[in-house]
C-alpha cells in the first residue's frame, strides 16, 4: 500500500483534486468554470505508476480480488447524506469484463445501481489522448425506472479515475438536468 501516493489535501485543486504546488483552482477547472461547470470532485490517490499497474490488473486483466484493497478508503469518504451513484459501464464492457470496476470498489457501501445507462462507444476513454478525451462526449441516459430517485437529491457520483474530468462531468450534467439538487464527485485517483 505504501507505493500508492495519497493526495495532499493541503495542496490540491479545490474543484477536481489535482495535486498542485499550492491550493487553489487548476487551469483545467478554470476552463470548466468559464463554461459554467462548477462541479467539485475529491480524489484520494495520485495516478502514479503503482496505481496505473493496479488499474491495468484490476480492470483489464480482470483480477477482481484487487477491488478489496481500496474499499475501506472509499467508504471513509462516503457521506451518509448523499445518494451514492457509481459511474456505469456500457453493456458491452459489463459482458466482456464481467463487472463494473466502480461497484467493485464500493464493496458493501449502499448505492443506487442502474440509475444511469452508458451507451456503447467505438473507442474506450483509456485508448484516447488528453485532447481526444476532453472532446469525446460520453452518452449517459437515465434509466426511466429510477428517474424519480434523482429529483431534489444530493448525489455523490463515484468513479475510479479522474483524468480530464470528461466522464464524471458529463454524468453529473445528466443527473442535474434530470432534477438532482447537487452532484459531487469522488474518484479513487487523479
């Protein structure tokens, strides 16, 4: 566990959790804010080589037992006053991988499953460079069966990795557009 580097909360971007030289708002979040997006995300660990290796083994090799390494860390950050919603994976990813990596990280944390649906993409985010990720609008829709659960709720949207913020910000936008009072983010790493 000591090869994973915690984000120093005294030196982060207050909007996305990026580690910086001093506390404030990073350039990326300043750009998002100019576009009217005031989304706030908290990350726990830096996305260093150890985390990159962990994610590869967990998500792409399918070592599902690795999910337990960070479950306690995620649980510590979950606030009881928020409705927990994991970022969904596409149906194709669910079939190929056999699991949603975010749900695996949540462990026995109470969450709302299948609230959102993610449409299939031609290319995974992990295969794109930074500029391509930013402009790759992800398509999330609300599952009609659960639409009423969103209205006037304060939601904690949980994902594994915050890279450019595109995935979690687009999901948050869909939730807000469907009646959520507030949407905050929590990611394992940044």
